C-alpha cells in the first residue's frame, strides 16, 4: 500500500510505502491523522503549508465514498468531507491509501491537472502534470465533458469549479457520479479552495491495468458484505423501494417539518408552510406527473444498494438536475422561504455548476435575505444571487465566503454557524442532541458527524425525546465516535440506519474491515477506534486555537425562542463540555 | 463618583454610586474591568448582551483623553480605544467615572441620541433621549455642525459616522477637537459598530453647572502636574517646537523608512522610495510653501502641552484636513504605495467623514490592491474605494469589514493582522519587539499597547537592537504593563517619551494620580497596577476562546523575508508565550 504525494510547488510526485503506523487507518481516520501529523495547526489554510489529503475507505474498491481532508479555510479546523463516486475506487485499485497534495506554485492564477495512471512496466502508479488553464471559468459539467472527451469515458475525475478557483470559503471538490454527471461533492468546509490555492484543478485517474484492492481474508470479507447487504435490503429506510430509494433523502422534509425542527427563513421558525411542496413526496409525484411514470432513485456510487440519488425533471420531461437532496431542498428551499421545486432545482444545478456547497449556499442566501438583499421566498432573486457567486462580483465574493463571513460583512447578527460552518437542516432548539453535535464536533456545525436525529426523530437506534437535553451529551458522544469509524470504512453514513437497528449488519461492517485488513476488530472496538480519530482531530483543533468557548451554538439561539415549540437551546455549557471532557 | 448606565432597549438610564471595588480604577482599567465583570465573553459583539463603556482617566478634567471599551466586533477580544477630546473632560466634570451603554432596541435601522446634562436642582447628571434619524447618512462634520447649531457650541459630542451605522468592523467613535472638528477618533476595534448596534448615534454632553473633578490632595496633584509638565517641556520629542510639535507624529516616516521598518505595499517591503514625500518634514514644508509661513502644530485636547495635531492645506492655503498622523500617512500612503500628500490628505478626510479608522482603512486598501482592485500607488482609485465604503455598496462593505475579513473575501493570503486587527506602521520583521507586542497584546495588533519602538528605534527609555529578538519578550511585557497604567491615567500615551527618560516626570505622573485619588501609589506600583488590568483582559479573552495559538503573527511573516534587511519574524513561539507565561 502506498501514500502518493503530489507537490504543486514544482509539480513533482513521490510514492512512499504506507508506514506501519498508518496500516490500520483509512478514510477519515487517515486524512485526519496525516493532517494532525504533518500540517502546522496555525498555518494559513490557503498557504503553502496546508495539505489536502484524499483517502479511500478500508472497503473502497468494492463499494464506497472517499474522504478528503485539510485544514479548512471555512472553519480553521481540521476537516474531513466525503462524497460517493467511483474516483476513490480508482485510487484504491492502485493500492493508494492516501493521496497528499502539498506545496503551492509561485505563479498566481494558473492551474494544472495531475494525471494518475498505472505503469504496467514497473507495477506502480505514475503521475504526469498538464496545464489546465483552458478549463478555468467553465461550468463544471462542460469542463468534465471536455475532459472525458480528451481522456476517455473510463477515467475518474476529482476537480474544482470556479468557487475553488476564486478560493471561496464555500467551495467543494466535485466527483462524477455513475453517469458522468459532475455532481457528487465533498462539499463542506471549503476544500475546493484548498485545492485551488495549490493551483490544482483536476486529478484525473485512469485505472486501466491497476491490480485492485487486496483482501487479507476474502471469505471473511464476503461474509461481512453479505450480512451488511442483507441488513440494508431489510431495513425500511434503506431497502429497495423503501423510503430513501423512493423519495430520496428529501423524505425528511415533511418529517422534520412535522417535528417543528425544519429551520425556516434563516432559522426563525421550525416549521415551513411550504414544506410539502419541496418534500421527497413532491419530487416523486412531480416526476411521475412530468414523466408519466413512477421513477425510483439511482446509485451515486457503483455497487450501492440504497440508491437514494434522485433526479428532478422539467415540465417537458427532460432532466433538470441530479440530485435534490434533503439538505439542498431545505437550504435552498425552506431556509430561504422558497417552496417552488423548479427554483430549488435550478439553485442546486447552479451550485453544481459553480462548485458550491448547497448547504452553505442556502444558509448564506437566507442571511442575505435577512440583510434585505432579497425577500424571503423570492426564488428568482436567489438564482440571481447565486449567479453573482459564479461571476465572482464583490457581492458574489461576499456570499461565496460562507454564511458566517457573509453575515459579518452584511451586518447580520443571526448567523446560524458553529466554528464558521453553517448548520444543516435540523434546528437545535427543537432537537437538542443534534445541537450538541453541532456545537462539539471537530468539524464545525455538521449533522453527519453525530447523527442523533436517528433516535431523536426517526426512532432508529433507540428513542429519545428531541426537546429534552437529558442524556444527550452521552448520545452525541456515542454517535460521534461510531461515525468517525464509519467515515473510515469507506461506507456511506446511510448504512448507519440498518447497522444501528440490525446487529448482524453492524457485525457485517466490522467483518468487512477485518476481511480487508486481516485484523480482528470486534463491534466493541468501533467506538474506541472512532474515539482515537476524534482525539487526533481535537488535538489539531486545540493547537489551532480552538477551546470550549468555540463548542457553543450562536448566542441568539440561547435567547430567541423558536416557533412552534417556542423553545431556546437550553443545553447547559457544562453538558457541552462533558461530551469531550470524558474522552 | 458615579457610574451612569444608559439602556438602549427601553431608552432609560440609571445612576449608581461607584462601587468601592472600582474606586481606584479609571480609563482602560475601568472599561476593561466592567467588561470583564459584566459582558459574557462569548456574546455576539453586536448583540444585546455586549456593553460599550466610556471612562475618563484619573486626571481627566484637567487634561486628557478618554477610553472607550467593549467586546470588539473586529477582533472578538476585549477592546479599549482612546481619543483626545474635551468630551471626557465634560463627563469627568459630572463626576461620572464610567458611562455604560447597554441593551439593544427592537427596531432596526433607527437611531437615537442621549443628551447628558447637569441637574442643578438635585446635583445629579440627567439623561434625555431624542431621535437621531435625521442625522443618519450625513458626513460626520456636517452632522456635528448641525448638532452644535442645535445644542450650542459648548456641548461635547461623541458619535458615529455611516461606518458605525453600517456596523462595519472598521468603524470608530468620533469626538470633536478643540475647534469643533469631528476628527478625534477612538478608531480601532470597531467600537463605532457596537455603538451603532445599540441604535445610539450620539452622546451629547452639556457640562454647564457641573461641579468638576474632585481632588483628594490638590497640592500633591499640582506638584505632580508641574513635574510632568517640566519633563514634557524639556524632552526633545515633546517640547514646544520639538519633533512632535513641528512635524507631528509623521516625523516617524523618514525614521522608520531609514530603519527599513516602514511597511510598504501591503507589507512586502520595509522601505518606501516615496517616503520623503509623505513625511512630517514634507507636511511642514508643504504647508510653509502653501501658506507662506511656518505652521506649528496644535493641541487636540484642551490643556495639552505636546500639541502634535497638524493640518494639511490645499494649494490655495485653505485647510484640507486635520490631522495627518504618522499612522494615517503610512497606512494610506506607504502601505498603499501612494506618495502624494494631497491624495493621502483626501483619504484621511474621507475616513473622518465616514467614521473609519485610518489604519484599518489603509491596510485594507493595500490588501485590495494586492487582490488587483487597484494598482499600488493609484491614489485616485484608492479615493474611489473609500467612497464605496461610505456608500455601503457590496464592495464597500467588504472593505469596511476590516483587513482580515476583506482579505478572506478577496482571496488574499497575506493579511497583516493579529486577532483580526491590522498591524500599524512598524514592520515586525524589522523591529522584533513591536512584533511581540502585536502578537501578545490583548487588543489585536496594536502598537500603542506596548510601544517598544521607543528603545528599539528612538533610543528612548533605553536602547535595543531592533533586528534582534533577544530580551524582547521581557521588554514588551514591561511596556505593556506600564501602558495599561498610562491608559488609565487619562494621559495621552505620548507622555511616555518624557516619562521614560526623565524620572521626575514619571514621579509627577504618579503624584497626579495620588493627588486625585488620595492614594499612595509609588512608581514601583505602576507596572503592577498595569499588570492587574492585563490579567483581567487576558481572562476575558481566554473565556472568549483565545489561546496562545492566537498570540502569533500571520504565517507569511515567518517564511517571507522582508527587504531591505531580508529578515523573517524569527521570534520563537516560546518567547511569545513567555510574555504572559510569567504574569
């Protein structure tokens, strides 16, 4: 197994044997460890001393997402962000456990691409560099189409859009989906800007001839895979024609609205009267009407069983965009007071085309609306504002800097952010556990870091009263630790639904990892291994200047009651401090 | 002695007896203590829970500046900023040791003024509130002229310009000078925005009938005052027709340029070829030419002996602006590559008219120039950019947010800031001690917090090699402690030149304070009392989330050598940590 280092100062590369100490690390566990070990915590995120690390998960190459990590320009913290695509599978097939992008070119405003392929002669990966200036400024899909035309349809591409070129705090790294749509994003934390700051526009992988992932115990791996697959095919949330396959993640819109926890109009209400119009059910029904048939969802990543990625279609039946996720429909819909699915779809499409994170974009638009730049609910004006971001005008730059910076520049006090990253689609005043996760995760406000929504709202993995702060510090800690492990396996977090409810599925996940590594991890090790990762991430953040004063929600949530429950975020600071105090 | 509290939520006020514990506190010592004691460290600086505190110094009412303090929206730290004006004298004459502005109105975009006068009937100060909406958007001088016309020429006014209305991170509180120019600023740290966030546009004081400052020991006070006055009249820097009185603070331009420590073109060189054209000597000579006679400087504050405040005149001899300080001439001149005094003067005038800090404005313009918004040296374009700030356009808002936020939004990595506040006119790579002060002061980059330039460049208070880091942690600590005391006396920091070199002057300063308070402080107590203040400020910042990771200079200064000495900032982190490690 290798670590591949690409140095953008002189456009060179180096292949290293994976050190013994990293042998049992992958995905988030490895990106966070390399950043912890090699990046000066107080470095400028866009300076020459930051590093961008990609790492496939343990089981990637069979089926799974990749992790990307760096010190984040949005939050200043360590950052891991993952996406489902075939790109990490291509990386894993070359037995590269981590790809580390280092250095910075002297030239400003120039961009290159790294071409990674397999040298059959010596049985090693090889990297070539080419100028990428001709793709600068293009919409991502057009650029990807040109790249596929140039390098063939079988290559896998990781890249950035204009948002990354502009060094926006809100900028993702985009990977293709199965149908070569440039739409699967490591969206959060501004990792696109880190890539842009290194003058790296694309990493194109041609896996032809690569040996594929090595399995230490193929039988054990297969047994694990079968157990996990069975669980996924059985659970109501993840089974074929189940909730996710039918309605996509946007099935949550009506559920969260009902719970009074769907943040609306810049987090001023937990209920949106237009919610049904932007829900997963509305997407399913709308497509049925426009296509004349029922449309079930598809996989974003080869081999996925859950298949929750959707498309939205225009009145004439042609495809408008893929994918309208729950988070996107909420951020660009409810949080902006917009209840028109065609407007929401167009906003998602523009985010994809410019290289923006849909969550951060929606919450920023909502802050802009609070500042008076548009009326809440004005989808057309919202579309114009996203075009400003794409054009890089002064206004676009303000919005592209992310919600917290935009709020500061526009003079808005109600910034729904933690550690510089905007909150996703769950209101912490209505769902206390997720608020604890937002406050205390190493990543800035992030639901995927410890998804307590499962027991608090969905009755998955137990049951907990969303409005009560009782026992939630422990709950969030347990979820954060388990998640850090899942983020290392290479599996999508959505396996958690089945894994939490079906013990054999949980065992299957661990068996798979043991099958790949030849280890003997037990299910009891999962939280322990996850906590190890969290400890490194906390250590990095602490050295970067983060303290418990940053493990807090924005002040206004403590004194501004949220309708319809009219509750504030009443989790005491001591409970927030207890999450990691007992690490 | 009183504390006067103004609550802007309901526009009420309350007069409290000065508590025993605060009896020996004034100026910065009292603003920092009240903020430490009353403001939640993690509160939003522009939210209802922040407080804006004004406090005259111990000796104010005889002669001196006032301190204003709050949690800063620019830095997130505790903040004290002072200005020379008769306003604090009026406050002190009513025996008000602190004026605390609290709360926040529900209405957005509305402004009021507080009218403070003396009620002879009951021998107490009285406050009335009036709408101030008619002054919103006006240039500060026009607004002040209208206020003087309305309330009479004898009132004293503290207020904000449009920058404070817009809640800019770069926004000061403006006081009138002796000739009723609206030009003396508590400029740093965005205190204008704190005042603006409270809907408070002006505090107008009519001191008629007020009893004046009470002296516990008039003879001792007079003796102290005589000693200090003698020292000031003797020292080369502060004596009549001495350096400051003749050339103003801009006398430092040529000195710092010669030392290779005048930050030029966004801190990319320590020497500016156009320095002589924007120097104090050039101001003196230019005025002589345009007026046909030598013009010496004037006092900004009644009773001042140093009299370093200048004017710059147009070719026809009419006054263009007051005052072109060293910091302003550097920030809006050398740091932007501008060497035309008329352009610099116009930029200063616009800062005064809009309510902007000249330092933060100049360093922000330089960052904008690095981003390509104007060429370095293009004074006319710089003037246009400041007008954008005054108009509150998207571009103006970016620039008005301060240097660090502007750099982030514009994608500039070389942001010469510490804790969100931009560095003033001394290059830390060429003058190591001042770099230690920038890094470690509680205020964000601030030369006045520990002016080691005195021994490092001016051979005042000792001599130290500017390029050497040796012994500089101790030097900076000693200066920071002494300064915290001087900032409490109500004296301008410029007494330090005479006080450091002439022991009887130092004794005189302490005698004055003892004369006012009836205390028996010795010269040995000065650093001790100062350190007490610093300790409270550090405690506030720590609770607000600041750690030693924030006591650092920007990363680029550690790896980018500065011409002409081609040195980097090589003070080890351990030395920075030692400054307060031994508190």
